C-alpha cells in the first residue's frame, strides 16, 4: 500500500487511538444501558409480583372487615398485615385499594373504610406526603386524604392553595370541593384564579362523582369579575338544572361581551328551551 | 496514498467531510435524546395525576370528527369502525371515507351499520373527487357514524372530503386499520382545554408497532415484541424515532411531522391552508409544515403539541418488498415537502423551523442516505485501489456500529423507565437482540429504500405502492 508520509505519520495514529477510545466508551455505554434496563426490568417484575401479593392481602383484610363483620382490632392484628404494614409499597397499594373500594361503596361502608384508613396508620403515609417538599408527593397526599375524607387534614390541605405549582393548587381546589362542597369555590369569587377548561372539567367531574349537593346561592358566582368563575357557575347551573337561575343567565347573556360565555349560556338555555 | 497531490487532497477532504457529517449526526442524536429524556421525565411527573375521564364531565368538550379514509378494507372495516365508535369521548363522530374501493366495502358497511343515503349536500370547501353519497345509520346506536362514498382520489383527497363533510371544529385524521387507545381523544383534546394565549393548531402522538400484540375486539390487550424479525426491528426504530426524536423536537417547538396514522387538527386553520395536498405522498408532513408556516406568516401565536403516550398501534410491514415501498414513499414525501417549503431553509423568519428543523431534515434525513452511498462507493474505490487503512476502517466501523447499538439501548432504557409497555423479560431480550443486529441487517436496507425513493422521485413515480396488511387478532404464534 502506498502512503502519504504526512497523513500516515501524523494523522492516522493519533486518530486511530482517538477513535478506538471513543468506540470503547460508546460500546461500554451501550452495555451499561443494557444492564441498567435489564436490572430495572427485573426489579419492576419483582415489584409487580409484590404488588399483586399486597393487593390480595389488603383486599382480604378489607373484605373481612367490611363484609364479615370482623372488628378493626382483629383485622389489624393479622400477622401478614403486621409484617408488611410499615413497607411503603404496601402502604401505597393499600391506600389505592381503599380508594378503589371507597369509590364503589357509599354510606356505612365508605365510613368504615375511612375509619380503617385512620386507625390502621395508613393515614400517616399520606400526611407525610402532604408535608413533603416535593410537589408530586403533595398532590398524592392531598388526593388520598381528601378522597378518604380525612377531615383533620382539611386546614393543612387548604394551606397549600398558595403553592407555586399549578397542579398542587388544582388538586387542593378539588380536595376542598370534595370536603367542603361548592361553597369552597365561592370563596374565590373575588380572586383572579384562572380556571381553564381543563380545571373546570375536573371540578365538574369531582362534583358529579362525589355527588356534591348544590349550594343555596349559586348565583353569587355570577357576580364575579373573574369570567372563568362565571363560566364555572354557568356550567354548574346547567349540571344542577337550577331553573331559578335561568332569568339571571338570560340577563347575563345580554350584558356580557365574552363570546365563550355567551355561547355556553346560549347552549344551557337552549337545552332547557328557555327563550332568551 | 496515490502520490498524485490533487487526488490525495480530494480523498483527504472527502474523508474529513464524511467524518464531520457523521459527528454532526451523532451529536445531534445525543442532544435530541437528552432533551427527550428530560422532557419525558417532566411530562410523566405532570401526567401521573391526570384523570383524563374528567374531560367527559364537560358538555362543551371540543367537538371532534375522526376521519378515517378506507380503500379496499372490506375484510376488516366493520371491526375497525366498531372499535372507533367505542372510543371514550362525549363530543365526537366518525367519518369513514370510502375512497373508491374496488371491493365491497360500502355494501359491507351498509349492511353492518344499517346505513341509508342522507340528504346532506356535499359542499366542497376543498376541491375533491366526486362524492357519490353520504350515508348515515338508521340505527341510533350508530348515530355517530357518517360514511362518505367517493371516487378514488388517494388518501389526501379522502381526508379532504372528510374535512368538507364535518361540522366539528376539530379533526382527528387516522388510518382506519390502526388500533387506537380508548382514551385517545381525551388525551389529544386536553391541550386544547389548557391553551392560554397560543392557539393549538395540532396535536399528535406516538405510533407503536402492534404485530404479535394481543388484540381482542379492536382493543389492545397485551403488548408483545413481534415474532417477525423485520417487524421487531421496526419496534426499535419506532422507539428511537418517537421517544428519542419527536419528543425533543416538540420541546424545541420544531416538530415538522405529525404521523399520518393519527393526529388532531384545528379545522379552521387546516381549511385556511387549503387542506391536504393531493400532489404529495407525504401529505401528513406537508400539511403540518404548511399550517405552521401559515401561522408564522399570519403572525398568529400558535402551538403544536406532542403527546408522548403510546396511543396508536399499527401493523408494521413484515416483508422486505412492502417495507421497501413504504420507506421509498416516505422519502418521496420528505423530498416533496422539503422542496415545496424550500423558502424556509435557514430563514430566520421561521425561527426553529427554518433554522433548525428544516436543515436537520434536509441534511440528516434527506442527504444522509446519499452521503452513506457516496461513502460506500469511495470506500470500495479505495479498497480496489489498495489505498485503505484497514485498521482505521474497522475501528471506525466498530465506532459507528457501537453508536447505533448504544442509541437503541438508550431507546429501550427510556421505554423501560417511562411507559413500560413490554412487560415480559423475554420481550426485552428479543428487542435487545435485534438492536444488536439492526445496524448490520436493517439500516443498509433503509438506506437502499430511501435511495430508491430518490430514484422514483426523479423518474416521476407518484404511486403509493400496495401496502398489504395481514390484519390483527391472530394468535401470536
């Protein structure tokens, strides 16, 4: 092979060494990623297995407590439960199971589930999350405590309404509605809190799902300068089918210049065959 | 080398050019992967608490039309339409556009969904081939279904016909044979509810490979790595493109494509732009580029949103001949879009699109296969002439190979820490195995298909090429 002395002597050897080291580094990185993926995958499968085991355990305990009329003291002394109750994975699975059952049952059953949440100590797991500095943990804590109706945490939850993260604020708002009803939103009548359509759909969902009763004076929200609060009021009037406010809505329709509000009110009144 | 200064300098410069090009490509991949990683992490942190079903509580949720063009889909169309009608959403309808099928699609649809010809007048907001009839179901259970029967005009023409028929302000254009996540519309619509200030003109999401997955009644039940080797390699390819590529482009506000398999559009803007271009085979990419260009030129604040959740599952080609046609068509689509919008290249008026996205597509998507071919030819020439440093050659080959494998491993890792769709260890190992072989067996083929696409463009081939699908719902072997 013929060669250019300049290229052969100065370029190739230095370059070869460089490429060799880079290639080794890249290859090693590939291997590291593969091993990490494999380890994570194995850990995930193991966690799934444990989750299934804990799920069966907590369901067994809760069904005994709810339907076989075993006392709380009795079920909390189950050796399997005592063994794992301090493990965070178990606590997470247990709270999830409690919430799922709470969604499906009402009346005395849901009260008993709320009592279990408190008495079993699982509530401390959620409170610890609520007190955390990490916003996803706070959201989780707020959601658990409000869904399982932990009244004692109300003020602590409410204090997070000024949290800088939007998702925390929204979750707190939903929690307050679950725990205190629509009146909780009315408190924001004079605020500049912007409730976009996504937040409003979450509020309406919460109201429907938790069967939150209509407040006596829903029209108060129509007086707000905050158009997003007014829009929510219109949607709530529509949901509760409060015919006594249709005149107020009709008047508002004529006065407002906000196109979105006009459209929404027109739709509500059209559905009720109310003539504007 | 040759001893002839002129030739030696040329070879030397060419080598450096290839090296610089390769370094640029690899660096850009790494940068995009890093951006994607951070964006995905942030997205999942935000979205782990999202209850998409909440959107169903809103009576005034965005009204959406799912437009599904169908051509000779008679064998599977009923099942596919049923699956579309079962999507979780409150304000939507399904518009199936029978694009002059040669089979009995329209008769099958009429019988299955009790269709009757409607009196609706077809208004051509966008010019299309003639519409033979618009059908609606006489059965209230299928009240959300509209079927448009028209003369054959291609996918873009069928989508335009659907756009003409819909009265809803938002469109979701889909491939009728794709398996959609039941919450697809909830996820696509959410950004429109959150928009403040900027108008959302489009949302798009991730397409994944459904071969060998367990699908029952039009619903994805279990995700599995494909049994077919070629389809399995494409899983890796899709993971790299969607997880490590598009997520980053979305973050950089430089997304130039929303997959034709499914994407949601603001109808008003799409109409103002003239709808889908029927003269290109890359109508999905072309429309989004045109819409973005339009918004910039009109100085209207806008956004294009990307949803990284796997929402759409498609059947990947399992034969080299079909895959070749598909990839050649993609390349032709890319060429056509880049040529149509060449004004954007390095034009600061178009911001990220003009200064980053367009040049990236031009140099790293369009030119890359050509550069690879040139590199290969020069290498052969050097081998024949005996001017090659074999040690350096193999070292460099090893480096490039390692990089490709590393990138696939990063994609697999990202999938494992994010969506975790492949639940079985066996699938992970299968995918790792093809990731090791991909640079040797698959990549050269995609380069060939892309070059063939260039050739077809030069020779004036405008066809789509038959895309024979095997269909879902088979036992995975």
